[in-house]
């Protein structure tokens, strides 16, 4: 007996969204409202993909996961604790590696596609 082939996952299909804000102890500026539409999670709960958006603001980040990002709209500035400053806008793609620590600032309301791998 053969296993069924898993179905492809389209981000065009509607999914439940969740809304949040950065934790108060991480918030540095503004009152950003964030929205997540997670379109995929694998059985191990280590790999996720979806769409994230945020209004303007700045907060501290500390990554335990590896995250691929593709900016669809807006502009962000990410600064590492070591002082490396990078700016990304619509059309840009990048990876934030596990262990990264610094700040994430949304300077123009932003929307991105993400793919996250959380090592066990």
C-alpha cells in the first residue's frame, strides 16, 4: 500500500490569522500591531511558513530559529547587537540565522512571506 502524496499548500487559501504585539520588555518604540497567517506547519512542528505583517515600531529580537524572509510591502531596518545595520524593502529576501540578537524596526508598514526552521 502506498502512502498518499501530500497536497501542495497555496498561500492563496484563507487561513486563520492571529494578532499580537511585541512583549512590553522588548518594545523600544511605537505600538506595532502584528498579524500572522501561518499557512504550513510540518508534523515535527519544526518548519513553518506563512505571511506576517506589522505596523510601525521597534523591538528587540533574539532568534532561536532560522528564518527566511521575503518582503512584499514596506521597509524594515534590522540591527545586530554587534552594530551591523541592514535595511530591506519590498522585493528583498534575506535569512535571519538562529542565534541572531538585535533590533527589528518597521519604518513603513510591512508584509513579508516567511519560512522558519526551528532546530530541536
